[in-house]
C-alpha cells in the first residue's frame, strides 16, 4: 500500500508544470512575476486558490477573489493538462497564464415586484431602469424596489421599451423614453430623472404614435436620439419622430381635466416612413448607427437596412424563428450580430466575413427558447442571454461555456440588459425585475 502511495506521489510530482501568472489588473491584484511549479490537473478553481495565496502574502485583510484564466487568449474551462493536450501546447517550457477577475455577479438585489409579467427592460441610462409590463404600465426604477414613476395610458400589454437619449442635450432636464404595446401604438414619455419623489408619480405620454395595424413587438432609438423605429406583427418596420419639438402632422388629443389639475396636451402622430420586406412578425429591431437599422423576424431572417434609401443591404437566413437580436458593442465587435429564437442556441454572425451566412459562434447551454441577448457596451467579448428555461447566462466569446448562470427567476425570463456596466437586469413571467450586480467585466 505504501509503495503504491509513493508511486502515485512520484507520478503526481512528474505532472507538475512551470507557470508564470500575469495580469493587466492593477494593484492590489498583481501577483509576483516569478515562475512556480503547480500540479497539471488543476482547474480554474485550483488556479484561483493559488493566485489568491500569492496575492494575500503579507496582506492580512485580503478577501479571496474569483479569477478566470487565459492561455493564448482562450479561457481555460478544463484542467490545465486537458487544455494543453487539446491545444497541442508543450508543457516543457514555462507556461504564461493570464488571470482576470471572474465575470459573475457577487450580489443579488431584492427583486422588484410587478403586477404581471415583466416583458421589457432597458438599462442604458445609469440613473434608472425602465421596465414594461403585461399590465400595460411602464415603470421607472431608481434602484431595486424603488419605483419612482408609473407610465400609464396603454390599453394592452407593453412588449418593448427604450430610453431615448439625444446626442445634443435638449433644454430642460426631461428624459424621454418610449414604449411599444400590443395595443398597436407606441408612446413617448417625458420625466425628470433627477427629481426626488416621496411617492410614485403617475405620468401620461406626450405623444402617441399610430400606424401599425397589429401588435408592436420591438422598439429602438437611433444614436442621435431624434427618431425611434418599431417592428410589428404586421411585418413592417416603422420610423417615427421622437423629439418633443417637431410634431409633424399633429392631431391634438383633448383629455378631460381631473378636478382642477391642468394636463399636458397629447399629440398623435403617424410614421415618417416604413421598411417593407419581412414576411412575418418583426420580433426585434436595433438601431446602432444613425444610417443603419437591424431587424429580426419570425420569417427566419435577419436584415440590415439602409435608413436613407429604405432598402436592406444584408439578409441572413437562420433555420429558426428569431425572437431577439443585438449588434456588438465597443471595439472590434461592433459588427457582430447576436440572435436567439425558437431553440436553445445563441448564434453570432460576423457580416464582415464575405460569402458566409453561417454563424461564427454558437452557444448551446440553455435548454429552451432564447428570449433576449445583449452585448456589453464596453467589451466586445461579453454578452448576456435570457431564456424560457428561467436562466440568464453571461458569455465570453473566448470560451464555449457560460461564465455564469444566474437563476434568480422561477419562471420564463422574457428580457435582459446590462445596467451601469456592472449589473445584469432581467424580467420574467414571475413578475419580477431582478438585478444581479458587482460583475467586473473590465
């Protein structure tokens, strides 16, 4: 028995490899640069322990931190030995391993409860979260559990929401947001995002947009913040004026006054133009550059539209109904298209690759339809997905496995977004807005 243990120890010793841990992180996350010998069967958890031990040496108050590890630009998601074998990397020379802070939430806020399914969420403004609900109300949340404004007026479930941010700030502190609904209309709302309120303020839309003849599924604003576009079950994409000043062909809507309270006039407006080509429901629209709109449809296609001429310049075909779409954030990923639909696979296309309509990445850890996907604003590696399987997943293009699985919902997840760069917000059929925070992407 003793002999066998000695043999195992010798074999274990023979399978040690020389590594050097490097990082782009600033102090106090910099480990000594000297090389050390470590067992080759370590996974990222074991590697994390070693780096934490190196970092805490001489620091009494060190709190252990989860890390992820890159070798030659790829995230390690198996033991070192398996990784080196799979990649054909020699274990003879000193192996350089880069460590980064693990991308996973360290904190879950208390869920913010709604009266029905939370179908839409927008976290693009750091001051608030905008949600849309099946009860027909939009809501503004300053923080978890703190609802400040109730947007009332829709007569059907809200399906999509977006924050409208003019490139040139308009006079006054009013923030504009837009909502789309099954009642076939879009509405534009104004409120003061800096106002401190003791109780929820109920507000009405200043503009009602008519033109679709079926449920409106998706809404997006252009970067200039003066237009919004919408996709509908009527197979069309409509473009609308978003600003409060240019009212175009306006019909003033008289509302009876409540008691002596003076109400702002509401205007009704028609679409400036429409983009026609999809043959089924337009389920998702994004407007990343002023001249370019992307759309996804139940007709299994993703299209890129030239706003000026009103024609599509790219048509990608997928063999599934597509529910959600987003176009890559900063840096090199600006052209990457992520989409999910009626199967558990999150697909990513690179339209810069000529003659290819096949996805460049496919992530398949979800177990049901994908309802939302969103790139991180500042990282072209990272995106979030949500699914009817009740899970939200964080992804990094450098590995096929999710970085983190968030399972705070106990029913279908219908929407998800990033907030403040370090939180993931999501809403679902459990009537909850969940905020998962302290996620260090950069």
